[in-house]
């Protein structure tokens, strides 16, 4: 029991305070024109539909990555494949669970920087599931429903009240209908690498988030020494505040 408690305490402390030496190893930011957008759990690439035209209007080459949400390994593989198809350096952008994906996939030498949008960002040897241990549970957690085959799905109530409460009812309905169930095991896989240790990072905190605790988001941003922007938004900040979200991505692509 004592050993188990020690491991739990260590994971909580590392989730909140770990960093220091690795942060000093970060590469210097530099401009890129390729942007890869990675969606999160309970979503698909349509979650970026409002941001894409804003990025393209600034001359950026934008590609969405359709991760299958079947396992962390397969989600990372899909992202790495998308990176390999691009010519030149890329900026990886991840929303929610997509932050975990870009944390591991972002170790690719072609990745110039990472943008976290109300996203998880585990450290090396950490799981996504343990990140919230030091913070109060958010209301949306109660609306994540187990499905057959080890999958998780967000209820319609969870979408309208917790995931996307600041979207019009019609958009909430579309978000619920287009969601892809998530393999629950993905939240229990320890990351082998944490790219934010060495890559320049930006973070958008959604201050009204009812899925990921906003204080957890702030803690993750501090740990990776990210350039941080706070937006008064629900979890789906790229849908409810696309201009502000795009502005951060554009700034990151410019290396600023």
C-alpha cells in the first residue's frame, strides 16, 4: 500500500510541477507554412472547419489528421504518416486528447512546434488518465458513457451542457452526431516521449471548460513553458471562438 501511494503522489507532483531541466533544451521557434490539425476524443476533423479558412487566408498550408481513436499507438501512427507526407517543417496542433497524440508524434524532426488547444500534454512515462489527479473532477466526466468493445462515448446531454454549451443548438446536434467513440485504453498508455520538452509550445486555456479542468490546463502550460492564451470558452474553443484560436495558431506558425 505504501509503495502504491508513493507512485500516486509522484504522478500528481510530476503532473503539476515536472519540467525544469528539459525546458532549457527547447529549440528556438521559427516560421513554418505547414499546419497539421489533430482533433480530440468524441470528435472528428470537422471540429476544425471554422479555423481552416482563417489559416488559409494567411497563406498557410493546412491539413487535418483523421486519427481513428482506436488506440494511442494507431493515433500517433496516423499523425506521423501525415507529417511524412508534408514537404518541409510542420506545426502540430492538437485539441483535447489530440494533445496527447501530438506530444508523442511531435518528436519527429520535421515538427517545428506544438500548439495545444484545451488539450492534454502528458510527460514521458505518464498516462493521460493520471493528469487530472490533483484537480477537481469536471462535470463532463459523468457524461462519458462506456460502450461495448472498450469504447467511450459522450452523451447528448454531455455535449450540450459540458462539451459545447456555448454553441447554438444546431451545432451541438452536429457535434454529437459526428463524434467518434474513443478507446478507453488510450488514456492508460504511458508516453515514451514528450515532445514539448524540446519543441516550442503554445497553449490555449479554455477558461469555461467543463471537460478538462482549466486549472489543469494552466498547470500543463506552465510545465511546458508554453506561450499561453486564455479564452473564455467551452472545451470546443476552436468552434466557439475560431478567430481567437486561429490567431494563436497563426502566431505560432510565424514563430512568435
